[in-house]
């Protein structure tokens, strides 16, 4: 598991990079005005962790479970589903641009949000921005840059590489989930029954927060909604273990990783049915 998750992320980020250029990323950023960007910061970095704390208190989760849920809410920008968005009718390039933006904001926003939440509970927790920046550069920006360089140097080769990289990355991701279930089976059985409900509500809240953005293009909002619910569980695991030292936090993070694909699948099917009804009605 120590090497499998980074390998999966690396392969999928290289795959995303082969279909992107820097000018495309900047062009997508320029499509949004400052009000939308401000709303996006709130929807991405403020509402999910605040919602996680609210849910944890309402459901009376244990301290460890509360911390795990909160750290999932803190960490945005998981790369694992980005490559598959185009197949579902979403804007894959806008999703990749969002992911780059979220990664750039992580070293700024996460230390502030975690420190503020710790203050509420009388604790002092500071996550060094340099540590987060290192994680983001090595695990997201570097493979993304590799893919973009390959696409720039040889577009035809990049096109040929995209499908096998994506297939291999998704196969390894499925293997990683299977291994995680085997290793954490007893721990997952020990969590409170309300934890899967709490994880589902956090995912749904992340989707709802983004759909309410001030953005004229409904496709942009729907794409951001998928990205926002797809929290960075790998980063959440790292922060939970390294800086908060919470017991029982790991199973909650794993529970979210298992629940969110089902939520996103249901959301995607609902969106497809809504579009079909709209087309038939017109």
C-alpha cells in the first residue's frame, strides 16, 4: 500500500497531462470571474470541513472518527476520477484545471483551516505549508508535467499512451481498494454504524455546495461538483497520522473512499436522466 497508491496517482496524473497544455489550463481559469473563484474557495475549502464537524457532532462520533471525517473534508483535489469524467459527459479539461488550482491552494488553505478548527477544541496544530507543497509537487505536479511534456514533444505518442495508462491506473486502483479492504476489514467492522451515513452526507454536501456556485455554465458547476466530492483521501490519511495522531481515524477515511464512488455514480446517473428528460421535453 505504501507504494501502490503513489504509483496509481502517478500513472493517472501522467495520463491527464498527456491531454493538457499550460495554455488550456490558464484559459479555463480565465473563464471564471473573481466572484466564482471566491465561491469556489468557500465550497472547496470551508464548507466540507465545517460540514464534517457539524455531522460529527450531530451523530456523536468518537474523537478519532470525527478527526478522520474532518481531515477528509479538509483535503480536496483527488486525481483518481479526473480521467474518467469525459466518458460521463463532464468537462475533463475543466476538471483537470480545477485540480491544478486546488493543489496550488492546498499549502495556503489547509494549514489555516486545520489551525482554526484546532483552536475550537483548545488545541494547537500547525501543518507546515512546505510539507504540503512537497507532497503536491511530487505526487501531482511532477507526473502532470511529465504527461504535458510528452504531449508537447510527441502528440501522436501521447495519444497512444493515454488509453493504456488509464487502464493500468484504474486496474491498480481497483487492486489497491481490494487490498485495503482485506487489511482493514476488522477495523471497518468496528466503526460506528453512522460513519457510512456521515461519509455519504459529507459527499452529498460537497456536491450541493458546488452546484450553488455563481457560474453561468451548468456543465462547469456539475464538473466542479464531481471534483469537490472526490476528496483527497490519500492526503487525509497522511495528515491524520502525521499531525493529528487520532485513533480510529484511518477506517473513517477508508469508509469515505468506499462510499464516494457510489455517490458519484448515483449523481452521474441522475444527471444523465435529467438531461434525457430535458432533451425529450424540448
